[in-house]
């Protein structure tokens, strides 16, 4: 039996700075990505909540906790209102482009089959979106940003790219 060597945690080499230049790998970035990865299963678990709406609120709570932990890690003042605003804008991108997130919650209203279908869709989407959101904030904090100067419109491309990678990381 061949056992694959463990892979190193994702580093900042893949994280472009705000000006597009790659951010060098640093232990601080690797630790930040571990914070993101620790929150992914919690977000997936929150997606398992069988009550429509409560599931999405639970996922948002996990994501806010992750952003708070990342802010503390980088020594950035946590601004809950700004964090919620940016997260909501980026998550609206997900729901706008893919009905999977919102429909995963609403489909739970259908007895039996709807509950099962919702439980299959939302946890994976929640984990992927949490990964993408965390990755955007790691990139932003690495480049010296704060909650108050993150432009969601500029972060959207990075968010979508990270969202595409999220399922592979979950």
C-alpha cells in the first residue's frame, strides 16, 4: 500500500496581493489558512440545521467568528458591521450566480425529499463559501488591509476563484 506524503497547508504563494503581486509564504499566512480550514466543517455543520433560514443564519455566524479570528490573528480591529456588510455582499454574489445556496435552504420546506435534498446541497456550499470568504480576508489582511477598506467589488473575482477551489478543500 502506498501512502501519499502529507501536503503542506495552503500558503500565501497562491494569494495575490491587492496590486496583483504574489504574497510570499509566511508562517502567519499558513496559520491564517488553518483558521479558515478549522471553520469550514463548522459551516458545513451549520448547513445541516433542518430549519430554512436558521441554517443560513448559523452559517453566517460561523463566518463572522472566522473573520473575527482572522482579524485577531493579523492584529486588525474587528468591525462587526463592516464584516457583515462585506460578507453579505460577497455571499449575495454566490446566491445570485448560483441558486444552490438559497435553494438548498428553501428546499428544506418540502417534507421528506426536500429536507434530504437541502442537506445534500447546503453543507458543501457553506464550506466552500466559508473557504472563499476566509481566503479573501487572508489575502486582504496580508496586504495591509482592514475591514473598512475592503472593496467587495474588487474582491469578488478573488472570491469566485476561491469559491471554485472550496469544494476541493472541504
